[in-house]
């Protein structure tokens, strides 16, 4: 793919005056702000004059950048998408009674084309689906940065851009608040170990995410009682993943997962994961269309993490690298850095001083329960106390590590 951000960035353009590009960018910002303030969408037909249509077609035909982006057989942005986007921007100006000058038109079209290509690239979505959000907002490269907590759940970023094109950031703010509310709701405490459920509930049913979670729970119960899936009963999060990823037919989703897991487990390329079957399951669940590619990326990331001196303390536990790579494929290094910070913080917390002789528990909390390690450790302490007080386990009082391991 051509690196259009490098070769066609306004800042390095030689075919258009940089000052003209700056004026065009300011003009586009102003038009978009008027559009937002008006509170109306751009639905309906365009009603451009013949002279505007002719000027638009001539501008497109004269642009080498536009020609390059729409070049067949594999255009970065198809011709019809670019043409429609230009027409809709012209229509936005017409409806808002803002004159688009002939002098600025080439620069505006160039910027629109680059914005569309960038947005398609950063959100991994076809240009046609991102055209409306581009028209209303310009580049969306700030979205992944502002909502970095969704880096491992890019589908919600795409849903925001395609479902709420006038204000994708507004939807993501709503999603962030709704997810926090659901996570704190004791009614859904059983979903806290699979926080993706909250995200899916908001993405699939933003008007009633609580209702979505209740339906997920019903589906999980049905799957858990289905004898076809008895092998997954020790890993109930798989039922939750099936319910959230394919709510229309979670059972069929699990049947496909079973077949994929069997194939991957027999593949010698992935033999090192046989002692970590959850990695293979993750590949089947998270990347059903290319599970082999998923595992190959995990292997490459594990090798990279193991050679990174920042994480030398984890080399005796390679499963940590595997989990970081599998659960956080976009930024496993960032995830491990956060794990280290949490371990340091939890180790210094006097509430958890009784874990100093079993540091593996603190590490487990940081690694497997990153959203609420304190809550996990508190539950471990409560369960420890309950077992210690149980008369059946009085003979284990001198070996508390056994009880803790059970917990």
C-alpha cells in the first residue's frame, strides 16, 4: 500500500501551496462546526448546480493524488466513494449556505481524500463504511488514543464510526460511562472476569445494555447445561464469549470453536501451546477466520517479549508472555508494563501483606484480573478465612499454602 500519509501529507506537498492547504483545512473545520451546530444530518439527495457538478468532476480529474488513491485493480479508496464524499461535502456547504471557492476546491478535495484513506487504515474498515464519519469529523486518528482502553476491542471503535458518524467520540464517551456503570453493578458481578461482555452489551444494545447482559446470562446457562460442550465447563468464560460474540447462535459458534481447537492442537507448529490450551481456544474464539495467523502472531510476540530485558523477571514463567501476547495482541509490552506496576503497587499495599510469602498470588491478580486485582485479592482472603475456619480442614492449618492454592 502506498504510504499516502508520507508522500501526500499537506506539510510536504509540492503541488499545492501550503498556505492554501491551511486555508482549506480551516474552511473545512468551520463548515463542519456549522453542520454540528445545526444539528441536522446530510441525509437525502444532493441538489448541486450543474456548474458545481462540472467543477467537482474537473477537480477530481486534475488531481494526481485522487488518481493514485483510486487506481485499479486494488484502489486504496474506490472512485465512487471519493466522488460521493466530495459531492456530500459540496452539499453540506450548499445547505449551510457557505460558498466553496474554486481556489480552495482542489486543496479541500485533497484533504478529504487523505482523511478518508487515513480513517480507513487506522480503523481497518473499508472506505465506504467510514465515509460519513470522515465527512462530519475529518481524521479520526485521535479516537484510538483518546479511548485507548478499547485497543483490544477495535470493533467498538468501528461501531462508533459507522453507527454514530456525526459524533463517534460522543458514543465512545457514553460507552465508557456505561461500561463503568455495568462493571460496578452487583447484578453483573459474575461478568467481571470477562469485561468484554460489558463492552459487547453496550455495542450491541446501547439503549438497554443491562437487558443484553441478562440475555447473555440466560444463553450462558443454556450452553453450560448442553452436554455437547461439557469440555468447556471448567472454563465458563468460553460460554460468555460465545454468547457475546454470536448472540444469534452461540451454540453453533461453539461447535465451530471445537473443530478449530482440535485442528490447531494437532498442528505441530503450535505444539508449545499444548500445555496452555487456553491460547488455542483464544485463537479459535478471537480469530475464527484466521486462527493460524493469530497463533503465529502470538509466537512472534512471545519471542520478542522473552528477549526484552524489561521483562527478565518473567522468563521463568513463559506462560506470562503467552498470556500478554494472546490477550493484548495490539500492545503486549504495554500490558506487561502495567502488570509490573500493579505488582509493585499491590506488594506495597498493607491490606495484602499476608501474600508476601506467596507472591505468585499477587502476580496472578495483576495478570489475570487487571481491571480489579484488589477485588480479586480480597475475595481470596475471604475464601482463605472461610476455609481455615472449616472443621474439615483443621489439619491443614499448619500448611496454609495448600488452602491458598485451593482458593
